[in-house]
């Protein structure tokens, strides 16, 4: 029962990942910020008309009130103005008003005459406000809301990059290859029964793994940064990647139900090869610096080799950071948070080894069910991104 509750809890956390905004929605918003829609007023007046003078003053007062308003004024006695007025009157089927002033065209509306700001002035403002509302329709119903039992509806878009960094890093951290490599290092050092050496070699492995993994995420970040203009293609790519990742972790879950989770394929051979080398280095005790270099290379190789096994999550995180257009300081902050939660399980194993001189791990069943949770989360991500392109 406890394991079921734990799995449900992780699934709930995984749902929060769907707070990623649609690339297209942000693109439209950015375009509106750069080129805000306008309502045009075309005002025809005569220099000798008192009503025209009153409307001139009224238009001056509302200009600052409506930044989206563009006011063009034409002296009706000019030949070019007469032609424009005739065309507009014909368009509105109002040729009978030719020769009368003031005449005001507010977007698609024609308003004849002017008396004061409370009567015709109010009609002009109502026309402006109505047409601005048409140009800036209220947002459609939020499709990022999901209904959860007991909790009810929640708006996924309100969750910050910080939450996404924590959740993605946490799920990404359950990597059997990397954790197994750390256990190997700690197991070899525990034979020496030296706490300082456990801290040195275990800490070095964790530090190198975090740095190399961070560099790999940064390279994906750079790729997404240059692909940012092709937003729909990015959505398709990330969506398909999510589906592929879901299939991969679902297969891992099915396989692990029959046998223990382990690295497989070419990655397993490479890991085994370098594991034998590092064991040999510890057995020969060729000097502290030789062991440090060996652990450094071992950690770097393991991190690079196992990266394709779980590339879906770090690639998604890199895409989110690139899309958010973060400052370098904010980018580094979120990356450090992600890496901390990515390494959290290994940090816990490391600290237990330091303080107890023993190695304790989660059961194989926990790792198995976490594979299923990851599959569910990644399927959800993939579907979300693919649907968002329509």
C-alpha cells in the first residue's frame, strides 16, 4: 500500500511538468507586444467651425487615454482631403453628408457632428473601447487546467521554472548506470576503511558527474537557443521525444518486472570495461593522484555514455530554459538546482557511506515502479507538446 501511495504522489508531481507554456502562444503574445493593434480615427474639420474646434480639444484629451489610438486630422478644404472624404462616405453609403463638418470615422464607425464630451464625445469613446476589445479579445478558456481528485482544478501554468527544475531533476536522477558506478567507487573505497578517502573519491565522482552532465545540458540549451525561431518544429521534436522516452521507460518497467534493472546494450559493455579498469586501479594502489585521475575519467565516461539512456528529460529542460530567455545568472541558478536534484539520490547514498561506513540502496521494486512513473510523465509531456501545435 505504501508503495502505491508513493507512486501516486510521484505521478501527481509529474503532472506539474505539463506547466510548460505553448511556444506558439508565447510567440503570438510577443508579436502583440511589439506591434500592438491600433484603432484609427479620421477626423475632417473646418478652420471656421466652432464644433470642429471643440472636437479638436476633445481628441487631444483622449489621445493619452488610449495609447492604441491613432488620430489623423484632415482639413476639409484641401483637395486631397475632399477625395479621401468622398471615398469614405461612399464606403459607408453616406454621400448625403458631403459638405458637413465635423465628420469623424472611428475605425469602421461614422459619427457626424460634435456637441460635448458627455454626448457625442461619449459615443466616440464607446466606439473606441468596443473596437479595441475586438482587436484584443479576452483569452480563451485556459486549457492548461487539469482536474485532480479531492484537489479539484489547478492551473498548471502558474508553476514556476523552479518547480520544473526540481521535478525534472528529481526524476532524471534515478539512473541505474550512474548510481551503480558510484556504488562501485564507494565499495572499493570502503575496503580501505578510510572516511577521508570515501569523501575524496565519492565526492570527486559526484562533482565530475554534475559538471559533465551540466555541460551536456548546456550544449542542448545552445542548440535550442538557435532553433528558437522555428517554434512549431521544436514542439514536434520535443513531443516526439517525450513519446519515445515514454516508450523507453515503459519497456524498462516491463523488463524490470521480469528481472532486475540494469544497464544494457553497448552502454553496459562500456561501463563494464571501465569498471574493471577502475577496480584494477584501486587494487594496484598506484598512488593517490593516479586514483584521482582514474575516478575523474571514470565519472566523465559513465556520464557521457549513460546520457542517451535518459536524454529526454535533460533535453526538455534545456528547451524550457532556452525558451524562457533567461539571463546568464538565472540560467546558472536553475541549472544548479536541476543538477542538485539530479544527483540527490547519489548524494544520499554517498552521505550514508560517509557516516555509517556502509552502503544502503532503495529496493529494486522502487526503481522498477519509478520507471513506470517516468513513462507516464513523459507520455503526458509528449502528448501535450504535440497537441499544442494545433
